[in-house]
C-alpha cells in the first residue's frame, strides 16, 4: 500500500460543493489528508499525481459518470479502496458498483457518523492488507534464508574430507556424505535408509552406533570412539555423539569416520624401530657395563681416586642407558598390545612381599625404612598379567626410594575394596609441586630441582605405570605436598 493507516489520503469526487466540503471537515478531524474534485476527469488527474488510499466517489456526475471513473481507477491501481456515494441507493446500484470493484457504498444524504464508520472500516482494511503484505514478505524472506542456509549446510557436509553419517534412534542411516561412502568402500550412489549394519560389517562399530542412537550414551560433550579394520586392510577410527533435541531427548547419532591407516603404519614402524634399536644397543651396553664393573673391582688402592670416580660415573650412565632401553621396550610392548595378554589370578599380597624384599636392599643402602602393611586376612586375587603388576609396583616403590631423602620412610599398604584392591605407596620425601602433577605421567617428563637434579632416571617409569593400568582397567591417583612427601594410590579391579 502507498501509505500507513495513520496517514491515509482520501480523494472526494462529487459534483456537490457541500458534500465535498463537509466530507473534508469530517475526514480532516479523523487525521486524514483530503483532496477534492468536482468532476471525474479532475479526480483522475489528482490520482495520477497523489498516492491516494481511499476514494469517495459520487456515481451521478455530469460528464464522466461514477461507474466510468470507478473502472478507470481499478485499471490503474486495484489497491485503492473506492466507496461509492449515490443518491439513488438501490440494491441494484450497490451490487453493480461492487461488481466493478467498489469496496463499500454510502447513500446521500449521510450523517457524519455514517461516514466515519465507513472510512474507519476502510482504514482497518488498509491496515490489515499492509500487515498481511508485511507477513508475506517476511515469510518469503525467511523461506529464502532457510533455503540458502540449507543449501550452504548441504554443500559443507558434502565437501567435508571426514566421513559424516547420521542415524535415527533405530540405528538407520538418514544421512551420509561422499567421504562416508568412500571410507567404507560403498558405491557412490548408495542411498541412506538402511540399518548401519547393512553398510558396515563390524560388530564393535555397529554396537557403538546403536548404543549412541538409542540414547545409551547421552553425554554429547564427549565423543565415544572405536577403531576397526576393513576388509581392504584400511583402519578407520569412528567418533560418535548423540544428537539431542530441544527437550534433551536423543534423536539419533552423528558419526565421524577418519582413515588412520597411515598412522597405524607409522606407529608400527616406530615400534619396530624402537624394538630393533633397543635390542641392538642392549647387548653391547650390558657388555660395557660388566667390563667397567670388572675394572673397578680389580683396581688397586694406588689406582683408585679420580680414575675410579670417572669409571663409576661411566658405569652409572651405562646402567641408566640399559634402564632406558628396558623402559622403551616395555612402552613398545604396551603400545603394540603385547602386554597383559595372559591374565591369571595374582595374589597381590605375596607379590608385594617379594617386591619389597627384592628392593629392600636399595632402601637400606640409603638408611631408609621400607614397610609393607597387609591386612590380617589374605587379599582376594586379581585377574591380571603378573609381569605387568610387578612392573607397576616395582616402578612406584623404586621411585619412592629415589625421591626420598636418606633416612626417610616408605610405606606400602594394601586393602580390599568393594570392587577391587587398593595399594598405596607413600613416603615422607621431597614431594611434588602442584604444577608438575598433571605432567608426571607424560613420557620423559622429570621433576628437576635442587634436591632431585642428581637423581638418575629415564622419565618413563610413571608413563609405563599409567599405560599398564589403562590396559588392566585400573587407575592411579597422586597426592603430594612439597617437603612432606607423596602418596601414589593404585586401584586394581577384581576382574583385571
């Protein structure tokens, strides 16, 4: 429409001066802007120059009559509301005017209130028309925006290098991009709509997708993952999260597929390299270490002194390298999954006793007290690899001895819990600053300060402990205060 309802412009076309002037007085008080014309031709001329909303049109005028003017108005602008004025208010006249496109009619003579009612009705019609047009424009714009956004999202999903698939709550695939099809070796034209098991022949992966799709895992902040091997020897890693609706109900799952074949190859090559180099170095280093020990043992008192100190340091360093090689081999076996392969019942109390007895000599050399505290009733066995268990507690007790001052105390305590066993190795040694606690299980990370800088080590003991516990389904917790000591608490599940 040309104007808002608050600024309606009205044209009065009537050959009677009194009708024109009276109508102007009434309409002006209603907030309308009024134009007047005494003949049809004059009215059409005003319409060609002014944005008129409503026309009060007399049907009976000299020259061009009202019906002709009405016809010309409608041919110019169908939105203009024409209210016909007639002194011959018959039903036939009103019907004919309506057929020609008139909005309403009013008969002469009319009262001011009658004119106000008709004009207000016309203004309401204009306002409603404007509101409708505005809503239609907004709806059209919204639909266009939605269409554009949908097109953009579709383009992004289709071009993603990562395989993307979406399932519903029944585990049926409702969307998959080309990368998803390519990763799984599917035909490029393969359509969604079937169960995930129809696209992937891997039970672990399908079970993961079904669990997420059905809402078994409702935490959308953390992705669940699994790795699986395809028939073409390609390794894929799948990451899945639930798709949650506004009411936090699970609507299905979104799955990302990444090809990790190259990573697997590199990992295998790295492990093979470490293992080969370690084996090649261990033998000569052991020989050097033994020869140094023989030389030091056979040195006479006259030869002792600076030379003996140098040889002792060399012997110490070779022992450190041999330990490093052993730790690297252990890490390689953990990464390759070659540890914890033969679990069997292990009596933790007996194993701890033998470890403490074996390592006790090291503690006594530093005048330390190494105590083992076991419950009076035998601990139930845990199902695990005994070599892995021995490595876990051997590393932790050895660390406690190294990082406790001469004359300190180390206490090993084992207790039975509801779902497993809890073993604590505590000391009153140097302690660990809080800023280091989150890093001590990282490879080669060592805490160095004035008290610990002379302690030899590989920085791999705690990573080995963490890796073995992860394999066993256990955990380790650390509490430490600088200057007061540390406590490493290990939990081992009964099932291993």
